[in-house]
């Protein structure tokens, strides 16, 4: 009786593993970004992320959310994040439209204004595996990550100067993506004034 039960459980487990293997090996699992999510894919990914984040220490912001820091955050944002997460009232980039999961627009709707800063800081520093969200640790300084964190935390109440900084310079999502090809990565964060053809051009 007991032996039969154990055997049943073992066979059950083997069958389950076998089916999972066939699902992947026979090409049933979605691989294109436009394909439907796998059963439970989103839920399991969310579960794992939240369970992990709950175990992390909740560090306090290194910088206050004052205008100077939000402007500094805007500089980081338009260089490193806008391609995927969009700019206020700008259309989505081709890159962001083609991604799965889709990067949330951080200047539309609630964005991450309802998340605690430590949580956003962690995501920007470490990235989110298998989503396309990069980890910026070692690429962007700790202070800058806090500044951009405070910016997206306060995305629903940015002042005109901050918005201006976000939209200033030649930083439309596509031109940013093109800029990076072949040229040196991580340009200086000085705003460029290349939005319009120089006034010298005559018609
Ligand atoms: C190459 C595209 C890409 C870039 C560049 C990128 N992200 Fe993301 N980001 C994503 C994707 C995709 C997700 C969604 C992940 C998911 O569904 O769990 C995401 C998720 C996030 C989240 C979590 C959103 C939520 O609702 O919980 C935050 C916060 C975030 N990104 C901030 C940033 C910041 C700040 C930058 C720039 C420093 C940045 N990202 C750069 C693609 C990107």
C-alpha cells in the first residue's frame, strides 16, 4: 500500500517533468516578444521578485527630492532610461514597442510613484532578470541612481524646469539609440543643443 503510494508520486513527478521538457523541446513555449506569455509566467516572475525584494534591506534615499536632484536625475533618465520608459507626452520608441515584457511608461499614469524609493533603487541598480531591464550597478554612480529614483518616484509632480531638462537636447529615444552605435558609450551628461538645425542654415 505504502509502496504503491510512493511509486505513484514518483511516476507523477516524472510525468510532470517529462511534459515540461516536451513543452520546451517540441517548440511549444513562446519565444517571440509578441507571443503570448507562458502560463503563469507573469505571476511567477512577480512572485519571485517580490519575495526576493522583501528580504532586502530597505535603504533610505541618499538624496532629497529637491529640484536640483530631480534635474540631475532627469539628465540620467534621458540618457539611460528614456529609450525604454519614455518621456512626458512623447511617443513610444520602436525599441520599447518591441519588448516583452513591455517597459512601463514612467511618466504616464502612476508609473512607479506608488513604489517605495528603496524598491525602485534596487531595480535600477540590479536590473530585472529576463525582462530587458538592465542593472546599472557600476555603470551609473550610486548618487545618480538615487537621483533618477527620486525623479521617477515624483514623476507625477515634476516642475517645469525638470520637465524642460527631460525634454531638452537631442535625446529623442531613437536618436539616442543611434548615437550609441559606434561612438563612445556614456556621453557627458551636458545637455546638447542639437535639437534644431543651426540658425546659419538658409532656405
Ligand atoms: C532596454 C530597456 C530598458 C532600459 C534602458 C531601462 N529599463 Fe527599466 N524596465 C525595462 C523593462 C522591460 C521593465 C519591466 C520589467 C518587468 O516587467 O518586470 C523595466 C522595469 C523598470 C522598473 C520597475 C517598474 C515597475 O512597475 O515595477 C523601474 C523602476 C525601472 N525599470 C526604471 C528604470 C530606470 C530608472 C532606467 C534608467 C536608469 C531604466 N529603467 C532603464 C526596460 C528598460
